[in-house]
C-alpha cells in the first residue's frame, strides 16, 4: 500500500514560507483533541520558546531556501502552547535525550528552552517523557512524528513532508509510540535529566 503523500499540501505551503506552513499546522493542532508526539532530537514544537523556534525556523529556511518570514512562523508556532490544557485536549510527548543536548541557537537559547521544558511538567493535559540515551530500546530510534486523534500521522523529513491516514499506517506508528514509551522516564526522573543538561550549560 502506498503512502498518502501530499506533495501539493505541506510542501506547497512550505514553498510559500514558514508563516503559512505554521499557521496551517496550528489549525491542525487546534482541531485535534488527542496528540501523541515523538521528538527524536529536537524539542517538541508546542513548547518551544520564541528564541528556540526562531533558531529552528532559521535553519529550515536556510536549508530549503524558502521565503524568510521567520517571525510570522515563530508567532504561529508558539501560539500552539495556548491550546495546551484547553477544551479537554491531551498531549503525550516523548523526547529523545539528544534533543536536550542538540545546540539549537547557542547556549543561551538552550538554557531558556530547557528551563521552559522543566516548567511544562506543570501544564494540564500534558504527559512528558524523556528517553535516556543509555536506556534499553524496544524499537530503533527512528524519526520524529506526531499522531493526531489516532487518525493521522505527520512526518517531516529532509526531502518533504508525509501525511499517513490509512489505518495500517497509523497503527504502525501507534505501535512504535508504545514501544518508545517503554523506554521513557517521567516525572522526577525526567526532570533530573533535563536539570543535568541545564546545569552543564551553566558551567
């Protein structure tokens, strides 16, 4: 069965700029009640600080050579945080240890982002786990992805964006998420990992 690839969807929007792309994604997030997200090596977009989001989007526009409407993209991306804890929305997010260490925007930006990550544990409707780098794995790390209401999977790759909607495709990512969850730690254990990386940046 072929993937439900949408070359005229996300990819067309991306050619118009990160502003339109992030606004469209904000609309998807707004319409979703239950989100599962695996962020392998960067911080989950819904809780990125403006400085971190700005650094991320600058990397995107430089790589793709798209219109450099970075501030419009930052505004739309960071607006996702306002939806957390509203209208019964739930978010289960798993972040790879590498995401805490990847130098996006420099030490000052990363300090602010890790501090924001620690604060996010208090956000209602958000379950946040970290996969320690030396923990046992039950599936290969793979790429980042999001599952929206168990009906749609979104994947962003270097060569384009993928949208999966077929039941067997979505089920495969649900299974992958469950196996990733087995490796994750939550609560105080997760906070300790983040705090250790934040302390390292203060040295």
